[in-house]
C-alpha cells in the first residue's frame, strides 16, 4: 500500500462527528450502546468543501440529538436543539450542519459506552474500538 492510499484510508476513520453519529458500543449484552458519550481532550476544526446535496442525503440518517450534544462538547453552540427536513432549504442551517458534521474532529479523548461506562480511546483522531476478550 502506498503512502497516499494509507493517508486516504486514515482520513476516512478520523473522528468527525459524522463518524461519532454512526458508532455504537458493541460489547456483548449491551442494549443501549448509542450514542457514545464524548470525552474531549483536544479537537480541531478542518475545513472541508461544502456539498449541500451530501448534507441533504445524510440528514435523515443522522440522530440529531447525538449530533447536537456532541457539537456542544466541542464548543459549537450553533446547531438548533431540534431539526427537521424543512430546515434543509435554509443556507445558514446547512452551513452550520456542515461545520458540525464534517469539520469538527476529535483528536484526543474517549468515546464512552452509555450503558457500561467503558471508555474507548481516541488517539490522533482515530477511535480505538477493540473489545477485550470478556466483552465479545
């Protein structure tokens, strides 16, 4: 694998709030593994090209409260507490949604299972979700 391919793959798993919104705790027996709580030690903002069509396509797949609460943990208070599809026609809303979903990156911290309290570290933007033997 060449360096550019590896770099591309690493960018896919970086801890954006989009990634956070899709992850859950997979410990055996856990029934409430979503949303994972965020423990933020360090986050960065990385500019990403704006794509309204992508946002409109992703909106129904996003658990809004989880996104809203995660964005607040990263000092982004611009998202409304509730959102519906009619808001996708508002350019200001789309830009705020874009910023929270794609431009906020958790660099260092942890993802915490809401049921067990188990912490999954995030190092250099990569979530480490490996389970221990007794959790499988």
